C-alpha cells in the first residue's frame, strides 16, 4: 500500500513505486450517475421499451467521454482527406438510417490495434489497425453500417439500463488491484487504449446480430455491395488467428463468433442477391487510405510491441517500438508508448526525451501532455507539471485524472490552499480509489495543522 508522505514532497524525485502509482490513474468513476428513467420507443423495432438514457443524455455521454477516448487512442490521424472520406461514407448511410437526426461524426484514430467504436450519439472512430486490413469501401461501409446499427437500435441506452456503471466501477478496481500486484509489464500494458473496454463495454451477442443485420440493410440502401459485410467478417476471423492480440479490444466491445460470418453469408444469399452487381469501390478506398498503408511497417512494429507488453516482455516491446520509430521517426503513438515504458522503467530522462518529441509531433493532442505532466511531477518539477496539466485541460476538459494530478502538483509546489481545492474537486466526483484516499489524507493533515483552511 502506498502511504502519502507526511509533508509535501516538494522538489523531490519520486520513487519508481510512486511513479507507477500515478501512472495507474484511470478514468474509472468518470461517469455521470444522474440518470432519469422512462419508457421510449425503440427507433428500429417501434416497440416501447425501458430506457434509462434519453437522447439528450446520449449526447452528454458523447461530449463527456468521446474526446478522452479519442485521446487514449492517440488522437485523430492528421490526414484531412481520409477523415473527410470516412465522414462521407458514414454520413451517406446515416441519412438513410432510422435516426438520421443524430449528430454523427467520424475520424480515423492513431491507435494500431484493430478496432472501431461509436458512442451512443454517433461519435465514431476507426483505428489505423483496421483501416490497414480492410480492402475496399464495401468493407468500410459494413464496419460503419454495423456501428450505425448500434446507435440506431440504441444498444448503449439499453445496456446502460443493465447497469453499465456497475461495470465501470469494477473495471476501476481491476486496475487498482493490478497496481497492488504490480509488475511493470502489467501496468504498462494497462496504460491507454484500454478504456474503451470499460466505457464501450461489451455488447451482447443479440446486439451484435442486430447491428450486423441493420448494417447490411443500410449499406445496401446506400448503394454499397452488401458482400462487404462477408468480407469484413472474413477479415476479422483471419486476423483473430494471425494477430489475436491486435484484436483483443475489438472482440471485447463487439463479441465475434463464427456464427456472425455464416449469418452474413446466408443473409447475403437470401436477401441481397439483387445487390450482387453493386460496386465495392476498391480503387477509391485504396486511394484514400494510401497514407495508412505507407505506414504499414510502423503500424505492425507497434502491434508487435503491444503483443510483447501483453506477455510482459518490456525490453522486447521497447526494441519493437525503436524499429517503429526507425520506420516513422515522428509516429505519435510509438513516441507516447515509448515514453510510458521509460517512465515505468524509472528512466524519467528517457521519458522526457520521447514525450517532448511526441508533443512536437502532435502539438494539439492531449495524451502526451498527460505523460509529460507525470514525467515532470515524478522528476521533481511540479511547476512544469502544473503547466502541462493546464494545457491538457484546454484540450480535454473535465478529466478527473487531471484534477487529481493538479492537486498533487500544487501540493508539491507548497501551495496547499490551491491543492486542497483540486483534491476536494476530485473527491466530489465520488470515486473511491487510492487517489481519493490520498486526497482525503492530505486534507485531513492540513485541517489538523491549520483548523481554518
Ligand atoms: Zn458491435
């Protein structure tokens, strides 16, 4: 158990154990719990059903969580033509869906694992990892059509009803116990990219079936060849054999089964044979994803690094990331992952070097600022950490991790009344974890030495 120091540890370097403790701060508990209950009509089935989330609350979930999740996935790819292309393919189908009024938005994100996800009000991301594997626009339409299916059938709102937030709480406990059983490998592996599992936690097999069926209907309506759904399912099945680790998150959020592939094949034969001549627009897909395929070696080295981390082979992961950076020297994802590994190894100077390069490569992305803050905090430079956190807050406002870390930075800067404000704000979030325990203890220590704060 980590005990807070008895006096403010101003300008002192943190031990590796303390560094790991700060690194394991998660977004767990960062969820609104003010839920109204009510019945509403399911837009797809037309049936009345209990929904604990209104469309306005769906929108609030997107606003509150999507920016953080995109940042965890290393931000939007800096290729406006690609993002516009995803938007066009997604929006064309969305306008033909059951809920055209939802404010759908689309971007490619820099994460290299194979995944795609949508928040309940249509904020959608597709990773570099899956863009690299898909072969034509019909497969992309199948992927976005499936995601549209979840939004249109309001699966998140239904799942919310089945107490999503209980799951969120549990995942937080999981992270903390991984800290206490601590090995650096486990911890590094839990850094970033994992939140989607908690936030966008698993849809049921029934939801997946319905999303596949709706996806095929939307893509056919939009003039795509519905065989793209079969292609997508084949791609995912093949990937699960070749690179099981790269798909872990995809399967955690969208349970995959052999049945989904055979259902897609059967549905195509039974219901969509008259769409057989529809185009799959391979050339157009290839043109718009050329920058992603040019990064193939980089993306694959990062995937190998993730596999190594999953097997707790930290130095192996480091050498894979070095190769990724040799292939693309300013790859933001590789730079941030490398910085975290240095930090977890206790090499703050190494971490600082990589994190500065990451900040330079993507100046408007938040995750590097977060890592920079922990690097500065743990190497006895709390005022620089304070600046990093202010910059982070401008990019992704409202993250409780930032609130706690600001408290810690100001605490280390010997500015207790400001630190106390942040610690209290963190406690007001209501999450009970090692950080709230720490904040509570500091506030108690101050109230004992100075009863009128
Ligand atoms: Zn799904």
